């Protein structure tokens, strides 16, 4: 940085992403509180430990290979030509965002004064990875082994969501170019895939003991601490502000990208380099949150658990197009998504005997899926990316947003990269006898097993010291 203006721009961007990481950390705090509030007392310690250990597992694997996947595979198996080496405005040989950038820094050193962006941008994406793993965590509480959850957390957090982000949440992604896929705030690339992954696991894991009667009727195992559920979800709402902000490029010159050579026009953009503003997404975030809360309250007849969860489902449904929606559209779309998620949850529960302990598949998976489909209709013909207009590189063109492309994108997110990998990995773990805790442990409580293991270790140490 050789002049003060460029230094201020760079340091502002660095601080911007750093703040989003701090805010998104609250999402994880919220998930911990939410899951503990929803689980029974005898499983609390295990629930907390499961959420705690996904942090180091996903962080380390994301450092070694997750981030590399995002930059290495945006064009899929050669489905569309890349613009990575053509767009000098975004990608240069020296850029931290180069496709050859595999680890957090090219030099294994603590400080690189020429790089103010890669670490905070890496961390923002890392927190998305935590979110994907935490979504799965809530669905499987009270019956999964810690070992199995660790494997599954790495799979969704550092592999499969990263593949879908490379394909559909990258300015060079093939799904943008060919399908016209648009998912500005991750209805699909985080929420639909994580919900689908969780559903695949649940099909193998089975319900909690006592969830279904002998006749197959589902029993309600309600939250044990409504206060924790409430506070946890409000923390998730709060962290979602950071999530939305982290999906933006805070300051970007649209001039050359939009065919306006010699014109300088600075604004924020979404991750596809489509112009947006924090002001606009603030309208839409609050309207979709409010629409979700109202719809949840009405549909569930005032059930607190579903009312709070529906606020989140409303935001998730509208997130795909919340960079372009009118605020009233965002509110209505949120209401539709909540209705679909609520109805599907209970239909799947009764029809297939699926025990989704916190409604994670519904709130994230079904809402995310329907949000993508709705986006295809409401924004039909809008640019899928900033690269859909203005100058093109190497003859590359981007399809506009369209219903068919968004529906195919929803299938890819929920089923191809979500449900099927979750199901297959769960089947392998089940075959190894590593997926589900023993019946006697589930009845006594996972926390008692943790205490028993600790006690056994203490006795072994005492015995060896004699």
C-alpha cells in the first residue's frame, strides 16, 4: 500500500470481514444454547461437547483442504470455461484469491504485510462451514456418537458445502454460467445442503427411543428449557447480520465490470459481483424475519418453539434473492417458506418416521429448497451475476436467473451434494457400528457415559500410580 487512500480501502475491507467473523461466532453460540435447550438434561454435556469439538475439526480440515476446494473447482468437471485468469480486476498472480492459493498464506509465517485480506476472508468462509456442521448437529441430538458426528461435521463443513460453494457461490461457478443460479445469501449453498445432509443421516440413524408409539404415532419431545431456545435463536438472528454482511464485497468499482470503461462507480456487491447495498439487505432481512415469525405464530397456533424457528426459516427462504427483492416480496416469500417447511416437517415425520429433533431439516433444508425455487420465478430474467452484463472474458457468458435453472440448482444442493452424501457416509458408519450409541447409553443419558469414561480413566491412573 503506497498511498493513503488505497491503505484506507484495504484496511476498511480487512476490518469489515473481521467484524463479520465476530458476529457470525454468535451463530455458533446460539446453536449451542438452542440445542441444549431442546435436548433432555441427561444429554446436555454431550450436546455441548459435540458443538465444541466441531470447531477444531472443521477449522483444521478447512485450513488444509476445504479452502483449496473452493478455489480449485468452480468450473466443476470442465463444464464451463474459467474467467479466473481473464478478470484482472479480481484475480492476479499475486492475489490472495488466486486459484493456486492453497493454504492461508503462501509463506508459512505469522505476518505478511502485503496480505490484509486472505486471513479474514478465509475466516468468514470458515464460519459458514461451522454453520453447516451446526445445522446437522441439532437434527441428530441425543443418539449419535461423538466419533460419527466428527466425521460427518468434517464431511459437510470442509468438503460438500465447499464443493457447492465453488459451483454456485463463486463468481466463476459453472452453475451461474449454465443454469443461471443465484443464491446471494445462501438459501441453498449452506442451508439446503446442510438440511439435505441431515435428512440423509436421519434416514440411517433412526428416531430417539420413545419418539414413536407402538402404533407408529409420533410423540412430541418438546424443548426442556424454552429460555435457552429463545435466547439461542435470538443470538442466531444476531449472528445472521454478520452472515449477510460477509456475503458481500464491501467496496468495489463497477466501472470496467459493467462495460463502463473510464467510469468509476464504487459500491458494495454480493459475492457474484452484483451491486447491492447494506441498506437494501437490511430492509429485506428484517421483513423476511418478521414475515417468518408471523407465519410461524399463526401456522403453529402460537407454539413458541416453531414461532422462533420460523423467524429463521423466513430469512433462509428469502435469502437466495434478498439482494434483489422488494421488502414486501421478501416478507411474502418468507411466509410461504415457513408454511412449506412446517407442513413438510410433520408429513415427513409421519410418513417416513424421521425424527428431526429440532426441525433443522425443515427450517434449513425445506425452507432453503423452496427459497431457491421461488427465486427462479420472482427474479426470472434478472442477471445471475455481475458478469451477466457488460464486458465478457474469453467468450464466457452467464445465463440469467430462470425457474428451471434454479430448480435444478435446488436439486443439486439438497439431494446431490446434501442428502446422498449424508446417507452414504451414515450407512458406512452404521456398518462399522460407529453411528449410534448403544440403547442402554441412550436410556441412561450420554452424559452418564461421559462421566463413566472419565471415572474409568481416573481409576486407571490411580491404579498405575500405586
